[in-house]
């Protein structure tokens, strides 16, 4: 990789961020497309995210992908937002204009539905309710995507008030975590939109046996690729969708927003990511 005075810079910001495979995906696409660009990780303190966004106004950096825990704050800091971001009340993409403006988008829903289409063929979001674990930015993106696809959403969260606020946005139902078994009854899918299972984070013991045998279980966490939630689901014979498929699905439209063209289709970025995940 060569860096020039014209190199177009983008990146990903979150906390933690060292686990992120986004730089692997984007830099592989940049190299294959012979684009003079680079994609780098940014780590900031919880209090420093706003300062970073304000410092990048003016287009010195083309844009940022935003991950936990900053997606809701990202939307609040933007000057304009796509309908997807407004519906999700969160943003995972910020694009910095040369005029100083910041535009927010949310490609999480696109990535989520693409992952289901790839790894759970025949899944119909509108056929049964979908239970989503969490009430943060990732959960908001998932709820918005499923609701738009015709699903009735059920939000499960440790703090019931947060679950109720999110569920109300999409006409869904809210459940505290200790009533997860009730929320899982009759669902078409369960989606973990929390950081539980991420290396170094806590884990959730979920009553997945309460789900129908036809239910699909998805985890947005991709490191490890087979999280404890996915392993438990597989042990019950449930179909699973991994977080890496979602990461790749949301990354493609992000790449186009930052670099002005779709990523090249002939690069197997999943294989590259798996090489890293498998050590």
C-alpha cells in the first residue's frame, strides 16, 4: 500500500475497536480496485467521540463507520441523515463533506438482511415475530430493517424502559431479559444486538430452547465467529447466521459512500477475514 498526498482516508470508530475486521475488508477492496485510499481504525474514549467528529468536519477524512457504543450519538451529531438512519434512530456511517457538513446513514439493516439471505435461505421476516436482544444502536438498526420487511419486533433488554422505548418506535413489544423465554415463543428469528459474546465481554445465557425448531439465531458479534449463543443454537438444531456475514453486508454500501464506487466483486473478503479469525 502506497500513501500519497491525494490518498482518500476513511475508517471505523468504536470502543473497543482492536477486534474490528473492517480495515481488512476495506483495504482489500481498495487494493483490488487500485484506489488511492486507506481505511484505518480510530479508538476514542466514551467522552471523545463528539470531539473526533467535530475535528473531522471539512472532509480531511472521507467518512467513518461507527460501531458500539457511538451509533446513537453519531446520528445526533450529523447535520443531515438518510431515511434509514432516521428510522433506526442511529447511524453506522458518517460522511464528511468538504463544506463542513456531516451526513449520517445506516447500512446495518442492509447488512443484516443480506446475511439472512446468504446463510438462512428461505427466511421470511414477515412470517413470524423477530426477537432482538438489546436496545442500543445495533438493535435499532435491526428493528428498523425487520419492521420495514414486515416483521413484528420484540425487544428484549435488561433495562425494560429502554426496551419499551425502542419497541414503541416500531409498534413492537418489550420484554425484560428474565422474560426472554416468553419473547422467544413462536419467533422466526432471534438476533443478538448486544456486545455479549465479544472477546473480553460478558455472555448471555438465553433460553433458546423456547424458540421453535424452525427459528434462525443470529449474532452480530463476529469475534469469535461462533459465539456461545450460536454454539447453543446449533446444539439445539437451529439454523444460524454469523456476524461476519452482516459485517460484510453493511461494509459494501459504506465503501461506496466513502470511495465513490462499489467494492470489486471478485475479492473474497470473507476468506481473508476467516484467515484472521482462525489465527
